[in-house]
C-alpha cells in the first residue's frame, strides 16, 4: 500500500484508529508478558533459595544430631 503523506499513513485509509489501537493493544500485551515473566522468575528463584537454605539447615542439624548420638 502506498501513502502520499505521513498523515495518510497514520490515517491508514480511514482505518487508522482501529489499526493503531490494535498495535497498541499488542504492544501492551507483549510488555505485560515480559514483565510478568520476569516477576515470576524472581519469585521462583526466591522460593528455590528459601528451599535450599532450609534443606541445608536441616542437613546440618541432622549431622549434628548424628555426631551427638555417636
């Protein structure tokens, strides 16, 4: 499609409002997904960190109890 001017390009043959609205919605959804994935990744890493710290603490407690029992 060929446009005579930049304003014709923005108008998109009188469909510009819907076209740019669709592009805007798409952009918002992509950004939302990227931010959501980053936040979820952070939550998972924090949860794994808590889990491994708890496992390490339990492991050292069991080792101390085993040494006392000997």
